[in-house]
């Protein structure tokens, strides 16, 4: 299936917004996959949002979902 | 989540002192208020490894941030007896010395206003998907980390 990834902060410097084809069914599997294709992500602290909701536990991914990859927040 | 309209907190560029003054003045008709608490975040001209921070460039995942601050706003209103709560956060490039965050709470007596303001600032910094990129005088940059 195809999903859209968007990235923010420091992560946006090495992962551009793009559509990728994956065969992962869950956000945990996706994390492993992302760390394989973007090695700089491994070892970094980051959170995912699935369709604009913060992922707090392993969640199912469906075709054409949107995944945001977010480094630690630094507003204020 | 309630049906209340989601308010935008983001402003392009710095929060101006004139805007802050006007926000304060707008409350003179709300005569039940006895105490205001205000926090203003200002971009600090830090020196990092010999380089001077000249500005911070803020970006946000706006949809997620606005949903989250809506939740936080409701929780704070449930927790403290507040009359008013106003939150403004800058996006874009904010120069050292300019205001990038303005949080303003009001209540009948001082303590709820002070405590709510403090809690809001802490939660804004830790829970909202906003990122600050520190721009140095030589145009290089590093990503800010909240402590």
C-alpha cells in the first residue's frame, strides 16, 4: 500500500515529504522500516502521528494514510 | 472533545508589544476579574560554541498543535476558575529580543490565574508539535531543544 509521509524539524532536513510504498500493517513495523530506509532516524528520538493523531500505542495503518515523523518539540 | 470552535494560536512573525497592550486593555470591561497573569517568551541571543543566535525560525504541525491546545485549554478551564485565557505563538523568523509566545490568563483572584498560566506554558513547551530552528549570525543553524 501507499502512504504519505511528512516530516518536521531536524528530521525534515533528511526526509522530504513524499509518498512511499510499504508492506507494513502497523506503526511499530513502519518505524523499523523507516529506520532501515532512513538510517539517520535510528538512534534519534521521534514520535509519529497517524492522520494527525499522535501515535501513543502500536496502531494499524491503512492505504493512503498520512504519517508525520516528529522530533522532540521545541516551541515557546 | 466538545463542540467548541478550535481557536488559532499561531501568528506570523513576532507578537508585538502593541498587541499585548491592546489585549490587556480589552479586559477593562470584564470587571469581575481581579488578577491577570502573563507570560511572554522572548528570543534569547544565546551564544553557542562561540556563535551568536540572531533569530529563531518556528514551524509547527499546525493541525495537530491546534487540536492539542484545544484539549489543553479545556482541561485548564476545567481545573481552574478562570475568566479568560489567551494564547499566541509565533511562526516564522523571530529575531533576538522579540516576543514569540504570549500566554494570558485572568481570574477573580490571583492564584488560579498564576497557576493556570504557568501550567499552560509548561504544556505548550512539552506537548505542542512546534519546532524552533536557531539561526546564527553567520546564517548556519541548529535545532533548538527544550530543557
